[in-house]
C-alpha cells in the first residue's frame, strides 16, 4: 500500500490533467434526471420520515452520490454548496471550523449523527473538521429553529448526518489520491440476509497539507484513521440497530503571536448508538435511542486538553390518532461531562471538570394531506445548570396551486451556556449565573414549478436573539467575563433555481443575503457581526448519466467584517470540477479538482498588528487540490 501511495503522489497530477475532462459530476447531479422520481424523504424537521416538498420549513439534502463523488472531500467542503451556510475554516484539512447558519453564531447550529448530538459540552461547537463521512448516506440541512425537537443549540438550524443502511451484499475498495500528498483508502463490506444487515467500514486519510496562514513557514499536515460498524434488523413490526464508530488522528496547525509557530494536536472521537422501534399498532410506534459521544482533543506541545463526554437517552411515542394527523410525545435525558486544562504564557494552569444534566419533554402535532401540512410543538427543558426553559413552534405549508406552495414558520429556540463560558480559564473569570441565549424566528417562503423540470424557491426570514453571551473585558483585572448582555437581529432572504432534463442535463443556482446586526449597548450604535458575508452565491451545471457525467461548481462570497475593521476578509469566487465514469459494472473511476483556478484567498483574520507590534496574519484556504480515484466492487 505504501508503495502505491508514494507513486500516486508523483503521477496523479499529470494523469489528472488528461482524465478530468472526461467526466465531472456536480453535487446536484446526484438527483436522477427524471421528473417521475419519488420525492426525497427527510427526517430531521419532525423526527419522522416525510417528503421534502411537504416540510413547512427550508431544508436541503446532500445525497449519497454527492458524498461518494470524492471520499477525500471534507464535510466542511460539502456544506459550502448550501448558500445559507458560511463555513469558516482556519486553513485546510483538519483545521478549526465554524458554521454560521443564516448569520447566527457558530454555536447556534446543532450537528447530529444518526440522532446523536455532536456539539461538545465544552464549547457548544461541533468539530466537523474531525468527522468522517465514509458511511454517510444522506446529510440534511434544516434552516431555522428546532429546539422543540432537539433542545439546546438548534437556533440557526440543524445539520444531520444519516448513515446508510445496506440493502444488498457488497464488498468494495476505494482509493483516491492527489496533489499535496493527499490520499484516502476505504475498505467496506455490506452483509444482508432477509431483514438483518451488517455494515463494516475502515478508512485512512493523510495529506501533507499546505500553509494555513499567510505567515506560516511550513505546511500543516493531517492524518486520520477510523472505522464504523453498524448492524441490526428492520421489519414492519420492529427494528433494532447498534452502531459503533471511531475516528482518531493528528492535526498540525500554527500558533504564537504571529501565527507562524508549528504545533499539533491529537483528536479522538467515539460514538455508540443503540436504536430501537416497536410498532404496537399500524398507527402507534415507540422509538428508543441510547447513545454516547466522546470527543477528545489533546495538545502535543503542552499538557492542555479539552474533553467532552455526552450520554443521552431518548424515548418517544408517535400516534396517528386520526386520518392525516399524528402526535409525538417524547422525553430526552442528557448528561454532559466537560473537562479542560489550559496554560497561560506564565505557565499557570487552570482546569475544570463539570457535568450538566438536563431532561427535555416535547410534544408535537402534525397534520398532512394533499393541500395542507402543519406542524406545532412545545418543549420544556429542565437543566441542573439554568433551571427550566420552554420553547415552541408553529409552522404550515399550503399547496395553493398544483405548481405552487407557500409556507410559514414561527419558532423560539435557545442555547445553554457551555463550560468555557461558565468557568474560569487562563484569561477569563467564571460566571455560574449565565442564562441561556434565547431566539425568536419568523420565516415565509414559496416553492414554484415554473415549467416541467424548472423549479424556483424563495424565502425571507428574521431572527432576534436576546441574552447573547458576550465576553466583557475588565481593564482593572486584565481579565474578561462572559455576560448575558448582547442582542442581535438577523434579516435575510434566499432564492434558488433548479433545472433538469430527462436527457441528464441540469443546472442550479442559489443566492443568500443576510444582514447580521448586533444591537448597540449603552448608547453605542449598531454594528455588523464578524465573519458573516452578506451575500453568497452558489451554482452548478453539467450532465449526469448512468455511465458518466461532468459538471462545474461555483462558490462565491462577499467581504466579511473582522475583529479589526482595518483588515476585513475579502470576498472570493472559486470553481470546482467533478466527474465519474462507470468503466465496468464493478469498476468506477472518478476525478475532482477543488479550486481549479488555484485561487489564493483568506478565510479569516488570524492576527492584526497593534501599536507597531505583531504581524498581519490571515488564515488561508487550500490552493488547488486535484485528485483521482477508483472504486472496485467484488
């Protein structure tokens, strides 16, 4: 294997220049080129399967074909094709990543994996840069509040990764390699007998990386390996599954006052997930999930660490008590343990070990027929840290014409304070009296079929967030404290077009605009929130056939404000090329070129000079990354 990968790093760039023009596929090409297709089924909006065109909210889907088009493609890159998301990475592979959904904070997007909460207990953020997508069959991106269904963090939206369930026997190997010493190898097996199944995956990825800041003198590499095992039984009467997965490795980055000092960290995340369903009657189901997610990050140049361990159990009952109507009642119990140790520049260390227990009770009603689709719900959260908090939602969609539907969605959400905000670190003072951040969101939208094969969508929204947790500096103590003092108002609109023909040709485009405003305090004027470009445009076009396909993608963003207004992050536009060729029934070749124009652009500000001291440093996105891969099915 090592000999193969060494040679791959040498000949792949030259081979790619000849092969990439043969076949390229966009993310949207994963949709069959026919209007007779069944509607896409999603589960995130209501915790139950439903057709995407009946959901009274804005939701998009990344399909299995899109994910498998490039196994080396990170989850952050997959999500960038959604114009409502601003994905900010501190460099390339394995670097810190933030998700800004519709202008909300990076802690306001809940990430789930098969229903398991991935947001850690220490910072409220999800380390999506360390998640592997090898066995993922679908990614759902729900925009808008969802605290009724999922509790804390679901303010801006929910991103759920759903693992694939095998439907036939299969043994396969996938290898992809390319520039910058990048390669990934996958070995997988699917076993199916009657209504029982077993899925096994093992994978390894490595890259030499690239400089992650404008001041970095070396490349920052990334290595990871992982596995996933999922087995179970699924029939009309009952279903039971057990899933275990792990991912670990090493991520290099830069630190220091000028962000040019090499450093590295080891990461390790593990997930256990037991799920069950029992059908008591045709219209009465009981669902149970018991899970654990462990997320560890350990520094190699110091003893600093951040560890999170979340155990959760969810039990719910869905009852279809009348034609077209059902109610869902559930209880979620969560125990989150957060541990961290940090060291300041004088060598002083501060640590904490804290656990929070919470129980959420939720009730949801749905009505769905050929014309109307409604969803209403309420949740009461009882936390050992902040007491009781209540959220609600009311949403509906009406098919006003055979080709036109409109929807409206009103909901409240919250984010509980995390351990870093509650307790002391090397540069902050604890504040155990923090309250949850609260939001209220309003959205209306329309979906329109213009002609056969051409669909349009439009949505406008407003989100108000109160009691936003903000770090307040005290010059007397030279330390800061988190306080519930800020308010934000986010006003935006999204529009999209999708066109496809039965012949396989397709094109799509989406545009998102958001005005992210932080309200002034103590007589100060309003200000723009950081790292939120007001405008985002994505587009794709190409051809998709069973034997081959080709396409090109565009991602463009406007300028974004930074903590030093003298150094904003400039806007950019990049293009990607994708492709595949089913050379034989059991041999599939594919090619990808990320940032094919080799555009150099910054993703965020790392350091700004002050008073003549320090150097300007910006985080850099990776340059061109061309790769070629093969999948062999046995």
